[in-house]
């Protein structure tokens, strides 16, 4: 299969790059810097709002979403090109991680007409309420409950690592609605505002907090959160999909959210950073770019990075054709994060002690981005599903292998 770009697509890439050159100012970059997002605020800052309006007016937001919901009705490769260029400068132009794919697949017409245009225009933003203190990789053990009370649900419980909960307008919450059902059943998804009475958001400061990571760091957020729900009452219209069918909705949404340039670049930008650095820079009298061993290692890692890209292209092609997208997103989620870990470890070895200096050090390389990437890299193997869980999904959905539980029962017989 030929994944080369057409002349029209290359022209679009040049247009996007020129737009970025003209509109990404130092003031905007400062506003987008993670250091400025450590305090509670809802939505975007003023400069970011102005930028997203310009991007929206160009038709570069919601490219693949239907026009009746505020999108452009375009193709995924166009979206990929736009997303790739903006992601490199820290601008998110797609709805990955927003819950939008799940809303499109399982939402009511009312939910689609409200949330999708709002998400595209950046007037609505979601945080993800999945993980709990006792239910991380094994999410099906969650305990946060939603009890039906007439036309309302009453939510009680706690969520952990609800990143951006202090900034988001809404939450995409997974809660248990039937305690007597098997653990993968009796779970539902809810969409509701974060300003409802009974919600408390408390900061959890990460290893990137002191000092904060520079813009461009992979998983460089200084803050995540724990969120508490104390008799939070939401209307039944907040339910996404059918009651007690939330596991399927949540899994489908996460799988579709993994498709696109943003996910591919999480791991691959590290390769680009080190290539750009060794081409132009030396460390004292030492020029890493002239060391044959380093050049060989960078080439090896770059080839692995192209595997990340091709896996992403394959997933986009399947979704674009309306094919059966089952295990491919999980396979990407195994390869790309583990590649990212290998890259950060290798870069540290290439740069020696300088590669461990954080942002505040006067001798830090590239504002310390390489050192901060090391601290964030291992997180990628856990976020949005651990690589161990993803391997299990590849085995069962892709290869048709039985689950470990079924295998043990068969052996016992």
C-alpha cells in the first residue's frame, strides 16, 4: 500500500506550516506552557481562544466529523496532516481523548448536537473519569456508583488521575449502576458539567511539578487530580448509551481515540528532537552526530518510529473504509509507548550527564526537554490502558486466543 502524499496534501501541509509560523507567538506559547496551567481555570486562555477561532475559520477543526454536527465532513488523511503539524507545536486540533468518538457512536441526537460542535469549537472540554484508587489497570473493579432516583442518578465515589479536571467544563465518567452484575457489566457512562454541586477536585502534583517541564515534553503535565463525588445529582439525559452497557462504550471510545497523529507523535517526537539536536550541536568538544555508534542507534530508532507511523496509517485506513477496527489500536498502544521508552533511555546514554539536567539547570540541553521526557516516558505504558492489558486485547480480539480465565477452567476439566 502506498502511503505517500499527493501534491494537494503536500500543499496543505505547507499552508498549515505557514499559518503556524504567522500565528504561534511567544505570548501564546507562554500561555500554553504547562507552568501556566497549574491553577484552577475552566476552558482556554484568551490567546488560545483567539487562535482556535482562526483555526476553526480555516476549516481545520473537526475535519472528519459530519457537517450537521459542526464538522467538515472530510477525510482522515487530511485530518492527519493538519493534526501532525499542529501537534508538533503543542496545539491539539482533533478530538482525541475527548469522548467525541464514543458520543458519535452511542450518543443521542441531542447529545451529538450539543457536544460535538462544542468540542470542535473548544467551547466544551472533557476530563476522563475512569481510574480509581483500587481500579487502575483493572478498571472493571471500579466502585464509583450511580444510583437511579426517578429521573436522576445520584453519584458517589472517587476518581484518580483525572487530568485537566481543574480546567475542563465537563467530565466523561464511568460509574457502576448495577452492583449485582458481573464486573464488566453493570457499568454506565455519563456526561455532565463539572460545576454541579458535590464535586470536589483536589490536585495531585506529578514528578514534573518542580521544576515544571518545558512545552513539548511528552507527558510533562505538572498536575493531575483526584476528584470526589458526594451525592452529585445528574439528569438521566446525561447517560451515554444504554444503562449497564458502559464497558462496551468506554472500550470503543478509547480504541478510536488512539487513532491519529497525536498518538503517533507521542513516541516519535523524541526521535525528531534528538536528530535535530545532534545535527546542529556539540557538547563541549564532543559532537554526538559524528559518533558512528550514535548515528547507528539513531537510525535504528528512526526505523522503529516509522513502524509507529505505518501502524497509525493502517488504523486510519481501516476506520476510513468502515472496516472492522478491533485490535489494531491496542497493537499501536503496545508498540509506540515501548518504543518511546527505548528512545528516551537511549538519548540519555547519548548525552551523558547533560541529558539528565532539568529545566532550571543553567547547563540544561534544549531547556531540559530530554531529561523531562525520561521522567514522563514510562507513564505512556499505563495511560489509556496498560500495555499488558493491550497485549491481552490483541491476543483475544486479533488472534482469537481464549482468556487466561477460560484456559485455566479448560485445564481443570
